[in-house]
C-alpha cells in the first residue's frame, strides 16, 4: 500500500514541489505534540498510549516542537497530532477540554476534534487529570472514526504526509483569513504550490489580480483561494511589498 501511494506521488510532482511529501522512512509514524501547558502534556501522553492501542498501523512518537516546518523531507513523521488541553473554572464547575488537531507533515490542518467535560467546582487535581486522560482517549477515538470513514485519505496522509487524493480539485494549498486589525492575511502550506511561488504564512494581502481585495469583499476574496486558478497576489511582508504570480496548481495523478 505504501509503495503504491509513493508511486502515485510521481517523480515529476516531487521534483516540482520537493518539500511536499514526507520521506518513505516516515510512513506510519505520527508525532504527538502537546501545547505548552501541564494539562496538554497530560493529555498528549494519554493520546500516545491511545494511538498505540487503537491504531495498530501507526507508531506514535512524542515531540515537544516541530522541526523544520517548511520541509517535509526531513520529518521523522508523516502526520502529527497537536494536543491542547485546559481546565477553566466557572461559577457552575470546572470545564475540562481536550483538542486533537490532526495535521499533515507540514502542519497543514486535516481535521480537528474537541471533547469537553464539566466537573464540580470542588474537583481535586486528580479528578481533573482523570478527566484529561478520558477526554484524550475520546478525542483519539473521534480521529480513529474519521480514519475509518476516510480510509483512502487517511492512508494517503499516514503514508506520504499529504491528505489529498487523485480526483480532488486542483489546489494551491493556501487560504485567506481576516484578522482583528482588519487586514487580510495568508495561511500557506509549506511545500505546496503557493509556498513554492513565494507566498509565506502571515503575509498581508493587499491586491488580488490587480484589485484591492476589499473591492471583492471578504467572502469573495477568501473563496478565490480555493478555486484552483493562478491568481496574482500583491503582498506586504516585513514592511516591503511584493507581487507573487501563482503557477500550476497541485493535482494528484
């Protein structure tokens, strides 16, 4: 299966987008990466144990941070589970929450699951830890259900580090999002077509195909990131302006 998937990721694609795919040695490995909190570390440890018991085809490894995020070729894993967790006191109890964010080898989000439980206000730390572990297992089960429902996509993700299939619409693997300061910024998947064209995460979009983005409106601007067309982006980065012309989109054979 892994060999067949790697063959599908043709040599031409690998040459065109060298940082797109994880190495063969990373196939079947998922990194479990906690956020910087005690709760997240508790949940991440339980997530690793749950993956070992739930997914016989996956090997979890624990990592505190993501190395070389822009180049999948050097990653020791094909996918990662970013684990965040928190316990927040409210008037009616303590809300315990665990989030399992499944990302590909470049950190591009594939899907996300959140589990919550409300504990009594007087719940001791041991009770919070027990809830964190239970919720981590529930979130891992949610991810396992996704992997069964999306069997081919999951197999692709855990083999080559990219959750795209032949027949998916052409994509540049980038998106626009509006921030609280009113600016339109860019999220981009390292190694993808937009990245190779020169777009970087956090770039500020000023113009789209020669027009100010607000002439299109927020929704129409954001929608254009998914239409698979070679747009020209006028960007601001670090106080300077630049223009990026997108080339060919990614379309798996």
